[in-house]
């Protein structure tokens, strides 16, 4: 039985190799074909490159096949390779660095990432990188050892994921997505109000929790900070907070630096599958740092962590308390299968203190008239009275729940359930094996300490993911994913480390472990590319064998001349119309943030994300003032995304959200305002009042 399973594994490896190599050759052919007429539709240069690539793939397949099926025949060659590696000494680490950094750089910082966009070529590039890193970090007489292989998988996967986190670092002045530009404006409202002439005490509603506003707004402490620098920082917030979770675990657990560097990178890979907003990740880092700390330190800090989490987003109010209870109880060492009284005391007291900070403290602060300097600046109801049952009921029911988004759908291809299963199944299988094989021993109370919070987090995340406006990724599963990561830490320090590092796992568990390291990087490997080659469209059309009509499929940022012309014309329009009345930047507010456009009077109301949120909540009370200003044609000019009026259904991506926007914003605005110019390339429309508005009362949504 064991022999047959080994043979089966070998044939799976051979088949997978053939599949990837053949697919990569086909993708390379599609790139090379159409570059000239020297040989068929190959140019001389591309024909030679294609021939060499096919030869390389054939040699790679033959070598790997012989190595897998008849290892003895390759033994002399293996010995020569090992001798070669030993002779390199320090220089092998230079090769490791190059093998680690070259593939992400090639795909993200050159136009070849746009040309070679096929998954098979990218998987081949990634696999070659992993094999090279594994080979050169292996010591001794083995070609590739188990632990170096795991390390190379983590390193290579992390390199791609870090690179894709920095994908939006560019000086492009217009918004990179539906809300990206206005979100940067949100961040600036913490430390950059002087850019708009706004007083520090002027109340301006921003649809963003205070924790994210604080973290994202730090660059605005720097005078004249550029949009590229801010985007760099935003990219780093998708990396650094995750590292802090691993660093905090390192401080708690053993101090094997190399192992915990890899564990930190794994945490980053696992949690980035959400992704998870940085304030909750920071709360998680503080929580795990307090694990096993003296109570006189842990109690006041966990109270603050609970308060910080709640002030950032009300759904997080119990997360730190449940996390610390899980860590303290499930992470405790057993004595004759039982928990000591001290473990119960720590788990219960710290858990209750975390809940106190998240639920009770926000209610007490206004009563005691204590003014704390915190990152709390969310809605008035939360900051003044804490989270009430009435507020929770309103937050759950104020917007529709789209349960179909739990299943595969156009908004999120896999659906929340399948996407979550892919993200956590390998880890769940390994944890289950560790427990059932007694390598990680838990009593019934410890199992409940893990299962209870995870189940609560799962239910909350699933419900939140079905709310209209959500369900596009796994970010609402944030507390559950962090809880799973904490469970891995608990298992690691209580027996899991020995099973992994000493290779005490059966073959199928090793395969699942590899999957746990590979799957989080598949999406970054697919997504890695540049968007900054708008000036090289003609070259890209040749290399991809596409027509000029198909150039839009590149999803490239516009060329520099188009951007400059659009920016100049929008600036001139603002200068002209602000002399006639108020100018509303419904969208593209980052143009004001970084001084691309100067406005004499800043209008803070009616920001597009707020408009969308209130439309999803069918909040007529909010919209009454908006409609009053629109019908009176208060604004001499409106800068917005192109407004369109088609109604869609759930077979379209974010179909329900589109319909809310159309009914509450697009149709009413276009009834009173007319387009004077649309810049399709930069996704901007300019609207001015109609000289004689139509009869529009029927287009204003009625009050329920």
C-alpha cells in the first residue's frame, strides 16, 4: 500500500509537470507568433527565443522525470551539482536573492508581465524559482532537503505577495479604482486638513473607521507629500502590520530567529488572503504579544486593545477578548490531561477585560467625562455611548443581505464559502491530523476554547459578507482568519513544531502542508503585472498579437499625454466654473489633496462612497438635502465618475450596488445636470446645470 501511494505521487508529479510545461510552451508560442514574417509569423529573434524555450522545457521535463522515476540514474549528476554548490560558498546566497527577486520584478516592473500573462508560464517561472532557492539553501550532501523546500516555498510565495501589495505605487494622479482616490482623501482628513482650509474642529463626516484613518493618514504628517509616496505607504500597510503579528508570536515563543522569520512570512501569506484591515491586524499583534505576559501588564493593555478594536469597527468589539481567552486556555500546557487553576484565572480574567474594553468602557467614558486620546472617531452613536443593542440591530438590518454571494457568483467567482474553504482547508486538515495523532494534545475545554470563538467569528463573518456592498472578497472573514492563525501558533508551540521540523508527517500530510504554502500565492502570481506602459501600447499590440481595438483589454493606465491633457482641461474647467458657484468633487478628491487642482471653496458633502452607503441603506433623510441641492442646481460644476443609467441584475458584478447608485444618484443628477465633457481614459465626467431642467420629480426616490 505504501509503495503504490509513492508511485501514485510520482505519476501525479510527472503529469503536473507535463501539464505546466506544455501550457507554458503554448503561451510562449502565442507571444512569439505574429512578431514578423521571417519564419511563418515569427521574427528571427522570436523564433530563436521560442526554440530555446521549447528545448529548455524538454530538458527540464526529461531531467525531472528521470529524477522522480529513476533517481539512481541521476545520482552522479546530483553529486556534481552538490559539489558545485559547496564550491560557491557565499556566492550561492547571491543566487538565492536573485532567484527570489527576479521573477516578481520581471512580471511587475517590466512590460513582460503584461505580455506573459498566462498562468502556465507564470507557474513555471515560480516553480523554477522555488527549485533554485531550495537547492542553494540546502546544506550537506542532499540535493534538496525537506526544510529548505518549505523555506523556499514560503520565501517565493511571500516575494510575489509583497510585490502585488505594492502594485499601485505610481504617480498617476487619477483614481486607480472605484474608490481609491477618494479613500486617499479620507486618509488626509486626519493630519492634512490644512490642504483644504478646513479647521481642526470642523466636523466633516468621513466614511472610514478611525483606526484605518490613523494608519493610512500618517504620510500626511509630511509637508507636500506626493501621491506616489502615499500609495507606497498604503502598500506597506498591507505588509508591515501582518509582520508584527509574527514578531509578537516570536517574542512569546522560542527565539529561533530563522524559524520565526518564516512563520512571520506564513502569517502574512495566510492573512493576506482576506485581506484584513490593518487596525484589526494591529489589535491581533497586541493580543498575541500579551499571551503569557504578567497580569499587571496584560490586563490594562487588553482593555485598551478591546477599546481600540471597537472604536475602529463595532463588529470587532469582542475579538481581542475572545482571542486572548483562546490563547491562554488552549495554549496552556496540560498536567495529567488537566488545566491548572492559574490557566483558568488568566483566560477568564483577560477575556473579560478584553470584553470590558470593547463593550463597557466606551459607555463609561462619557459618563465619567474622561477625555482620552485614542484613535476613536467613528459614528457619534458609538463614540458617545458605545455599541448598543439598538445600534447592532440597525447595522445588521439597515442594508439588504444577499445570501447568494455565499455561493459562486459574478461578484466573487468562488463565492464566500468556497473561497474560505480554499483558504483554510489545508491548515484545518493539518491541525486535525496533529490533534488526532496526539502530537498536539488538547482536553475538551481547550477544544471548546478554540471551536467556540472560531464558530462565532465564522457566523459574524458570513453574515457581514452577505450585506450589499460586500461579498467581493474574504475581508469580512477577518476575525475568523486571525483566529485560525492563532490556532496554528497554539499548535506550533505545543507539538506542531517537532512534527514539521523533524518530518514526522506521512506523505499526504506533507502534500497538504505544501498546499497550505502554495495556495495563498496563486492569486498574487496571477495578478502580478504593471499598469504603467500606456506609452508602449504599440509594442504590446505586436507582442500579444492584438489589434488596436483590443488595446482596452490591457487595462493599462492612459499614456502620459492623455493624462496631462485631461488634467489640464479639468483644471481649466474648475477655474472657470468656481467663479460661477460651488464646485462639487463627488469623485477624484485626491486631485485637491495633492494640489493638482486648487479650489477656492471646498465642499465636503456628497462624497461618492457616502452617497453609495446611504443609497444601499435607502436613507431618504440623508438624500433629502442632496436632492434639494441638485434640484436648486447649487453646484456650477460636478466632477464625478461617468454616470450611466442601465439597471442590472445579480448576473452582473455588484449588480445590486449598481442599481442603488443608478436609482439614487445617476438618474436624479442627470435629470438636472448635463454632461459637458467625459474623459473616458481617466474615468471622469464633468456636469453643469441644464439651462432648462426636465420635469424630474418622478425620478426622485419616494420616501418610504
